[in-house]
C-alpha cells in the first residue's frame, strides 16, 4: 500500500513523469533495512521513502517478492520515477543522472544495506544532536533480532552479494553490528562494505576476521585534516587515535587489496582543508577522497552558519582539488 503521507512529507509528486530513458538499478538489486525492520528498495530512505515490507513480521524472501517492490520497479522501468525524491537523491543531482541498469532486470539482490542501529561513539554536529549508544533496552534487543534474521537469510543465500554497514551508526562502536559481524556466514559469495569513523577500528577489527578478509571497500569519515579542525567537528574524537587507525587501515589495504576511501563533509569550518585532505589520502594510499556537501539533518547545527562565506577562495581550492585523480569526480556539486 502506498504511503501518501510520506510522499507529502518529502514533497514528492507521484503523478510526475520525469521521462528518464535509463533505468536506475537500485530498486532491482538493493534492499535497505532500518532499525525498525522496515525494508526499502533503495540505498537511502529519503530518496525512495516507500517501504516494501517489515522484517519483524515477514521473511526477507517474502518482502523481496511483494507487489510493492514490483510497483516501485515499474515506476523506474517506465521512466517516470514517480516515487523517487529527485530533490534529495544524489544520483539525480549528478550531471550524468541515475546510474543506468546495465544488465537487464537482475533477479537477485546484490546489495543489502544495514541501518539497524544508530549507535555511535561520536556526536558530530553535522549528523546528530547527542551521542546515541544502545547496549540494552528495546532498541538493542530489536537490533539483535534483526541482525540474526539477516544472518539467517545470508546463510541460505548463494548468489554474490555485498553487505553495507555504517550508513547510520558506527560498525565498531555498535554492539548490534559487532554481534552481526561476529556471526556472519563464512562464505566467499559475501563481500563487505564498511563506513566507520575509525576510532574503534584498530581495537575491534581483529574480532571479525572474516569480514576483514572479505572486505570489498572500507571508508572512514574524517572531517578535518588537522587535529584542531578534526576535534572541533568530530566531537568525542581524538586526532592521535584516528591517525593510528589510518595507519592500520593502510596496512590492511596493502594485505587484502580492498578499496579504501576517506570521506569529508565539507562545511564552512573545514573547507580550507580540502587540499590537505587530499594529501592525507595520498599519504595513507586511499583510492578515493570523497567530498560531500553538508546536508541539513535537523540537528543542532546552525546550518546557515555553514554556508561558505569566502566563496571565491573556496572555488579556487575546489578547482585545484578537481584535478587530482583520487578526488571524487563530482566535487562540482559542492558549490
């Protein structure tokens, strides 16, 4: 059943016809599961906010075969994208548009994105109002149940699949995610993508050797290239500790050959360090440095104060950054 209230909230006109000839692959090969067990046929709930089922009351196989999922796929196949939020989706903002569906209509899920716990050991102003940490209570117990149900499904799944962890909470700070990773199936068809703030990586990565051995890509969020800026924007973080983590990650990348990226949320307080961030990326052998524009997530940050005041100087830095081969190739969207 279509949830019209959600579309009204996101100001999505479900009668629109964007007439986009290429089909985005996400509704065909991706499922995201949130902390309440709701499942989505996209990598971001704000991009395609209609749920296709709930893992608390249905199996994942049942959810993947719902009429709602097929309905959303049809809206992409016919080029209308009528249920997608083109104002929020990064692919719509990209000059090339949504990623094209290159292999027909895949019959199997290729990506499962876990957003089942928002626990994190930091309280970055660009992300949240306070530190969130679940290790008991109803939210924790539900997260554990969801983690176990997902692992049960993965044990039976035979096709290649990538498990993404870290879109909401930190994989190593979260007791739920550590529980999941310590029990994940030891099979080579499963690869892993982790996004972490890195502060607990060195301490805990040895507890999940199968995840590390089958890592496809590892990203670390680091919003400053100096101790002063980093500790101002990553509240609760320590520069010395993140440097140790980066050294550990660089060593593991050399051993396991996974894709390694640094992520920076660009804002008024750190834009002057984007070139230094690239230097940091080269120092630790990163494959990519991602520069993401700050978004308003309704936290306590004074969003207007983060508008770039030295726009001309920022554009000059951005121009220099864009020529570097490891810089994310969509830095123009920062302006």
